[in-house]
C-alpha cells in the first residue's frame, strides 16, 4: 500500500519550456546564481481538485505594471499600493516581467490557491509573487480540513519567482510545484499536514516530458510539518515520484518534520525520476516535530535519496545532517551512483551514512559519532572520506576525527534575513585539524565546513 502522498496527482495543462541555472562557486553556506529575478525588490475529491477561489482561465486583460495585494484587498480594486487587490485576482492579471507584491499580514484561506497551468512568465521575464520590502505575508490555510485535495499554494505555471512568503497550516502540502523553470526563494513552510514543499507532476495525464524540471529552491526553510494520520508522509522538502531533471535545492533547511528532511522517493509504478541536486543544505531533528510529536512510522532520515530499488544518480554536496531520528544520509534502496561530496553527518539515530548497495561515489565526506556503523557501498575516491564504523573513526590513510577537530559540537542554526543558513562555529573544523586540506583534490578540506 502506498503512502498517502505517493498516490498520483491531477491538475491542469500547459506548455513546457526549458531554462538552465548558472552556478558560481561558493562554500557552505550559499551558492550564487545568475540573477533570474530582476523583477524582485532588493530588500476527497481528485487530489488536484481546483479551488473554487481560482479562476478557470487566465485573464485576457493583463495589468500594465506591478500589482499590490493585501489581506484587506478587494477584488474590485485596481491593485495599486493604496488600493490593493486580492491574491486570487492578481494571479489572473499579472503580466510576464511584472510582480505581485504581497503586503505583510495574515491571509486566511480555506481553499487552495493555484497558479494555473499555462499561466507562465518566460526566460528572463519571470512573473513574480514576492513579499513587499521586508514585510512578511503569511498564507494561512489552517481553515482547511486534513486531506490530499487541500494543498496550500499550487504552482502549475512556468517561469515564476516566489519569494519571501510564509505558508502554513495546509491540509496537505504547503507549497506544491508542478511547473518548471521556477525560482522559489526565502520561503518558509511549516505546520502543514503533509510535506512542506513538494515537487511532482501536475496531473496523472502529464507525460514524463511535462514533469516539473529546472526548478530552483533557494534559501528556504521547512519545519514542523506533520500528517495527523500516521506520521509517515510529512517531510520538509520532497522531489519525488514524478519529477523531471534539473531540480536544485540550495541553502535550504529542513528541521523537526515528522518524517524526513528531504525525500527523493521513487516507485516502480512511475519509474525513475530526474536526478536532483542538493547543495549547502542542512537537515536536523527530523522524525519528530519540535513539540516531540512522532510515531512508529516516522522515518526520520535527514536526506532520503531513493526508493523501490530504482537507479537515480542524485548529487549531494556541502550539506549537513545531524541528530535525525534515523540515518543522516541514506540511499534508501537506490542502487545507482549517487555522488556525495564534502558532506558532514554527526550524531544521527542510526547510521550517519547508509549506502548498503550501489555504485555510489564518496568524496571528502565526514562522519562522526553515529549510533550505528556507516555503510559505504561504492567508491571512496582517493580514500578521502572519514567514516564512523564499529564505534570509531576510520580512514584508509589513517586520518581520524575526534571532538578536537571541531570548533564546536553545540548545535547553532539560524537564518539571515535573506534566508541563508548561519551555523556559527558549529561543526566547523578547528584550526590545526588534520582534516583541513587533506581531501581531494589536494588542499580541499574533509567535510562541509
């Protein structure tokens, strides 16, 4: 029997376009990207049943400029800063290259808000859904009943920028992305009754070529998501079951979700998904919520990277897992060639790294004080990894990790105003540690910090 959020989803139809993200080099925490967001301010129905609040088609009358939305906005208002409209109305009117600015405050909804399929921006001319200045708009779906039809914000369009929003309380996913080439930046999803932010096909009729691709999730935070039926569905972030290639999570934080931090599950019925890249991200204390809610079915992995013995060659780099209920990083039966580079895993409930089978590639990873031994099927490139096995540190070249190798083992995780993760001295290599510069290529450190 499938988990509730593994069942197929339905939705709307539109064109699929392609775009690539351009990376610049950086170190934990925060990779730079080419600026695709020039329009941003500096500062049981079928599971995809359309909300009654959503228009059935995109308005043919597009606004000439940006639109403003406020909790007390009125659909008859023109959408100026002094006379704001509603979010539902603005979504049908905004033109490519223009932005919907959401004023701060609580937006209470009992129905899903959907960016319909076909409601697209274009490459270099995104449609924006952005918090106004430093204000905090909160999309509050606590009025929804628990159920798979009751998502919060559904993004089925392509080429959108969603930035600075908080989404909470949905009866299912907080944010669900079925479109492609979107940039989701500095959002917070929490206390939803399924995964906080999930990518998946917009419809059971969607061809593989229409599965969501080339989406960037940046500087975002997902926490305290929990399904009240069995506690085995609500993850922090998920790109699973039906996603295309090119999806990237960078500088994202998943904590205190009742199931996993990240879930990249595949199943035989739908086959392989596109490879997902996870960079500069942190997963901690998953498998329970911050108030201690957990169940026997709550997995509690930091980064769960597969399912149903299906090969997908994901990439995980410069990321950290600590004090999760189960494994820090796990192949979860993915026998492919996952590449893990410069990751740190500390003090997880079972193995810090659990890769029982497969041709995985390990480069400069650091494991310390796991409850169970690491499992490391694949290639230990240039013997550059420091593992935790049989209750001790081990490395083929004799490098050993101890508490003295770290400036601090006291967890410290905060976020800056732009959503970037700040760890202070936590898990940072101490001056004089022989793990500094001992990685591959020569001169690279071992671990994420």
